[in-house]
C-alpha cells in the first residue's frame, strides 16, 4: 500500500499521554486523518464501523490487548489485509514471534523517536513525504 | 520441643535512574535517591500491588529533543503502570505519590521543575490521583516506599554539595514519614 496524505490511521493505546504523543508525531510525518481508541475493544468497533488504512497499536491494554485486536482484525474479511503495526515497550521475543504468526506488519519499540516511527511506518506503507 | 516461626525478612530493593520495579510482597520496600530526578510511587490499594520508577528527562529547549524526552518519560510511566496491571492492579484504582524534582544546581536550568511538571501532567492526563509526596526544594532526598501499604518515607539531605576544605559536619537530616 502506498502512502497517501489522506490515509486514515488508527492509534490504539490505553495511555492517553501516549496517544497524544503518537498523534503529534504522525502529524509531523504529514498524516492528517488520525483516529484513536483506548483499547482493543474500542478499536475493533471503530474498524468494523469505518476501517482505517493503518493501525498502530500498543500491546498491553485492558479488555482486548494488541494481539487480540490483531487476531480479530485478521479474522474480519474487510480488514484482514489492513497494515498493523505494534508500538510497545515490550520487546519480548516470544511476543514478537506470536505477533508475527498472527500477521503483524511491523513492530516498533517504545520509547520511539520521530525517526524510528517514520522508518517503521515506511517499511509498511512506503515512503512518507 | 519448641517451635518458633521467624518473621519474614524485610527486603529492600534499590532502584536507580531509568529503572522501575513492581511488587505485591508486603515484606518488600523500594528505595531510591533523588536530586532533580522524580520518582513516581504508584499502587492499587485494593489489589495491594504497587511500584516505583525513577526518571530524569534531559532538559532541552529544542522541540524535537524535548518530545523525545517526553516520550521516554511516558515510556517509563507506562512500564510501571503495565507492571502493576499485570499483577492484578486496575488502572481506575491507581493512586500516586511523587517525590523529587529538586533544584540542586543553582544557575542551571531547572530540570527538576521540568521533571515535576511532566509527572504531574502525566498523572492528570491519565486520571491517576496524587495522594501524597514531596516535590521541589533545593535538597536531594532518599525515598523509601512500601508498595503494598503505600507507606512512604523521605529523608532530606542537608543541602546541595559544596566543596569542603575541612571535614564536613555530620549531615542533618529531616526524616519524615509520609503516609
């Protein structure tokens, strides 16, 4: 999928300060259509109602965690190919392997920098401006 | 024959800058030494689990570097909160005590105030109640925190470091128990 400025991005993180920081970074990278969700359950509802073109999700969240969300998105035909990036402080090898088996597109570790976020997204959606 | 049961030994765990720890063991307490750094002591009183982190955000007027620092601070806060949740804590029940953020070096930018402001704003954004602690001033401190009961104890150091030509007098410390 090639990057387009009006690409809809969904941020999923249970820490509101994190959501604000990720949104701020995405805006700096030229993205304009940014939605956010507090947890996997809220994100799944949003994806079913109006699918985003890219999901950037935390792992540890109440109700439905990042891996649960990934699994549900892959099981839902309209969203099964939606690029999904995990952005987390957890860099456990077993978790990364599990995410890979579920079909994650990329894995970015926190604390991220603007550069690491850009590289991580570009690897999935192509060159940003 | 007499049977005696020994009281469980208290275990002290020292936390250094950039670290965090979580415990639900009533015999554990955390300790850390703070200057301009800030320690957030967060716990769920109902699940009786808590932890402490120790962070220093580097002061930088440059916006990009400032954001990097903020992301680092948020990361350390998230690790602590996630650690508490993994041991049965619930985000909506969390309460916090903040310590540190002193201005220990006069004449330089007030990094302590920046750390303090970051921690307070983070907790406000996340809806985590601040129930105690001690921030600011110009003295370093040693903190002890019992994660299960939430008891905190602070020892303020006498003053910021000075070059001494004679043996310094014994430090006067202000021990304060903060519950």
